């Protein structure tokens, strides 16, 4: 089996408003969790209780993501200041 090698350079990664994007996604997951919480009995009766817990897990992982991307942004700023 031969190894695949790219024929051209990989493009630069896209940089954008990463922290607000992650915060927005985390808020969205938490809002979805809160919106489904009053209907937990219905979800449980129909075997869909995992939908509620998936939203809570998304919010929890989003909090970890916020911590991570804020640290990344700070490290990028420090590296840019050191390069000057």
C-alpha cells in the first residue's frame, strides 16, 4: 500500500473570532438543555432522555473549550509580543 502525499502546500488555518464563537455555542447548548428540561418526562417516556443529557454535556464541554481557546488566544498574543 502506498502512502498518500499531498501535491501542494496546505493552506493557512483560518483565524476568526474563536472565543465568541465558542461562547455562543456553549450558551446555545445550555439554552437547549434548559428548554428541554420541562419536558424531561416526555423524553424519558419515549426513550429520548439522552437528548437532554447531550445538551448538558455540550454545555460542559463548551466550558472546557472556552478555557482552552482563551488560553490559546493569550499564548498567541504573548508570542506576537515576543516576536516584535
